C-alpha cells in the first residue's frame, strides 16, 4: 500500500470520527497523521514495522493503524464507522467546500442523506435556514455538486438546454459564411426531450459538404476532432458532442435517423424506403403513417397508433391554465403567497394557483401545524378578494407517514380544496411495503393528487421501488390524480408509465413544485416529459379552466 492510500484512509477516518463527534483530540491526531504520511520522503511499506512509531508525529496508536493497513489492506475501525454512516453522507465528504461540521448539520438537522437530496435542498433554498449556512455557501455547494454530477458525462435535460440552443445558434451563424444554404438540426436524445442526456448530437445538411468538413475543425467555440462518421468533442464540463455533416439532399433522412431510437427508425424506413425526402412529414407519409412527434420516437407503440391515426394530440405549454403544488414562505418557499399568486396572474397569465406548503411532519421545511393552516387560509381568503377573478386554491402537501396515513386529522384535511399526498421520509422500504404505504394514502378519501410517486432524484437517487401497476390501478379506482413533478431533478411519474395511467382513465397533473417564482418555469420540463408519455390537454388536471377545476375539486369533497 502506497503512502497516499494510507494518508487518504487516515483522512477519511478522521472525517468520519469528526462526523460522529468522537474525541476531538483523537480526531486531530489522526488528521495530523494524514498530512504527515502524505509528505513522507520514503515509503512506509519499506520501513520495518518496529520503526514506524518512531516517526515524528506518529505514536504507537497511529503506528498500529498503519501496520494494520499494510498487513491487511483495511482498517477495522474505519469499516465499523462506515457501517454506521449512510453511503450518501460519506459521498458528501468528497464535495469541495463542505467539511464534516457542515455535513453533520446537513445529516442530523436537515435529515439529508445523499448528494441528490442535498442538491434538491439547495434548489429549495433550504440550506440557508440551517446554522452556519448562508446564500453564498448554498450556491457554492450547489455548483460543486453540479460539477461532481457532471463528472460521469451524464446530464439533466435542463442542464444541457441553454448550451444546446446557444451552440445551435453559433453553428447556424458560422454556416452563413461557409455554406449559407445549409440546414441544421439538433437530434438524438435532446430532440426526443429525454430526461437524461448522454451526448448532444447535431446534423448539418450541406450543399458543399467537403468545404464545411474542412472548416469545421477550426470552429472556435469547440475543439472538434474528425471521427469516422462525425466530428466529436467533449466540453470542459464533460458533455460529449457529435456533429454529423451530410449532403443537403439527404438531410431530412439523416436527421430522422439520428433522432429516433434504432427500433423506431428501422420500422419506419422499412415502410417508407430510403428517400430522398423533402421533409420528415414525407417520410411518415410514404410509410403510411401519421406524423410522429420527436418526443414519441422511442420504439413503443407509437407506430401502431400512427397506422391507425390514433396518436394523441400532445399537450403544449400554453394549454396550462394554472399551477398546482407550489410552496411559499409559509413553509420553505422563498417568495410570499401573494408574490407567487401575482406572478402567476400577471407574468404567466394563468387563471389559478394551487398553494401546497409542507405539512406539520416536515419540521425541517417549517411545515404548517393546524393553527398555521388556519392562518394561511385566512390570508388566502383575503387575497382571493383582492386578486379576483384569479383564484388561489387551498392545498397542502401532506406527508405520507410510514404506515400510509396522512399527517392531519380528517377535520383538518376537509378544510383544503385539494391535498397532494407525498412521501418525504423513510425511503428505504422494500417494494411490498412501499407499495402498501402508497396504496393506503391513495385510498384516503381526502387525497386528490399523488405527489412525485417514487421520490426519485435523477442522476443521484433512485426512486423507492413500487408496483407501478398496482399504484396506477388504485389511483384509477379512487379517482386520484398522479403528479408529473416538473422539477428537472424529479420528472416523476416516469414518462414510461404515463400511457398506462392514461389508458386506465387516470388524470395527470404537471406540477412545478415551485419554491420561488422562477420555479414556475420548470413546468416546461414537465410538459416535455408529459408529451413523451402521450399526455393530451384534456387529460391534464391543470389544463382545466378555472371553472372546470373548481367543479372537479368540489366533486371530490367528502
């Protein structure tokens, strides 16, 4: 074992000991040994064991640990303390800018146990509420996490969006001076609006192919290398990019090929032939199919539906009439209830807002006890008089407890216009227990919407395992809406289950889970995955008009 490995092991031990609030003198001693070992001018593995405790700064106790590492390759004391620490908490130690003292607060006070949960908490502005954290520290942690998550070369759609559109504009402008009659399109996962982007693909249809290829290597915004079939590069942030240059006459065929997944492309071209095609509409027309939107080209049943002209008319952002599941300063939001409402009314031109601050179990998020629920309802009544005809609906995000019950009595639950029931704690149940928990919440007559059904955080925390069919069937039987949580980290319910829900008569709702006014704009990401799942406006709860949704909520009253 090399010195650096020994040093890193000692450092991790000192950090975890500090995290578990062990003797500070012992912690400091081991931390000092880490620095000492890292700087030694000789290899400890070459040193006689009996001489190790004679090294300056290393006494008998530390020498015994080093010898144990050299002999066995591990440290029992470290293994024991690792067993007492959630894996995600240990991962946090690798985030630049936060040490054990801050992680202890994050873990013990905020009850956050993974990097994904920590990132989500930063987005919710929750960290600044904790002792020793401010807005600057919160932003530094958020940026450090984004850098860490990007290291594996996978990105959220929302993280790539701005860069992708800017790059397309830059290439388009560059092409004017190289081949002004060329065509350009984003393709692949990005064009299909996938929630995770592994690489960004673009297709150029050039009139002068060789000239474009010759000049593309010197395209300044990127350091492109000519590959076998494309120009490729990886950005400083770790995003892989491929740019294909094809003859202009073949552009629409190649754009089509580079957009859909392999199964979709193969099936369509078997019906349509190999062109040339004047546009993508002609490809589908020659295949005897209705046009299939890029989001749907995933190789499920979209081709069969297109043959029968039964494709849904996909929902658009402008179809939304209101925003449900949002938070204010009554719990852990950044903006006041009035600010959130006025932004919806005046900036977004929506007809209504559903406020769903956290319930009393969510102590970390300043959840509302019964008295504060009453106080918020009084403010809503006053604001509804002031902002009419715009309306604020009285909602709550009620925690689903471990046994599946909601955390208010029926007397309190009946005072709300609607209830979003969500899981926020005890996320490590097996599938049977997690499913039973949700089923009980769904069967509660006051549950209107099942919030972020699996609790997943993309790229950082898998959702808890559930039997999707049982959950969706229960929502159908109990007239419960399922949320498509539009936060780019969640996008939960997964779009792959939207079709099953819709086929069984379950309404979906695109909810931003906004904790500040800017959060409302996340609804566009919810719309993108809703389109992937085949959602139409008539089956989306918050595409209902004010009159329609008022009638719907009144019809749900127990």
